C-alpha cells in the first residue's frame, strides 16, 4: 500500500518540480549515469557523454542549480560528483519500473 503523500506548500512543490525538470533531459541523465561510479572532470564527462564542452558545462550547471551535483576545483580542472545520493534511489525506482513494464510487455507478445 502506498504511503499517503505529504502535504506540501506551493513553494515546496515548485522546488520538487524544478528538480524533476532538471532530470527531464537525456544529456543530463547521461551525465548523471557517468557520475554514478564517482566524480569526474569536465573533460572526462565531455568524452563519456559525446557532448561539446559548452553543452556539457551548461547541463552540469543546471544539475548544480537543482542541487543534484557537487563541484570541486583543483587547479584549472573542475570535478563534478553526485551531491544528492537520493538520486540513486530515484533512478533505481524509475529504471526498475521501466524494466518490469517492458519485460511484461515482451512476455505478452511472446504468447
């Protein structure tokens, strides 16, 4: 049985919407996926994501503004990491749900 949702103010709902909006972009999800095993430099994230430096930096800033990432500067390099560990739980819930739905669909097609 699902828990009853907590009552939230309009300001709190706006913050939640902002977090989901930050996650609603494939490149940002690609960047988060690249960071799941630990922090990376911007250059590494550019290589892993296939994006341009400017595009990756813009998406990283959006995720920073939403409170999802941390940033650490060492000399001229900037490293990003997952700052809100609840993102792991959220991704597991969504991915697990999608896997289950697609497995059920595939099973029904095989009959």
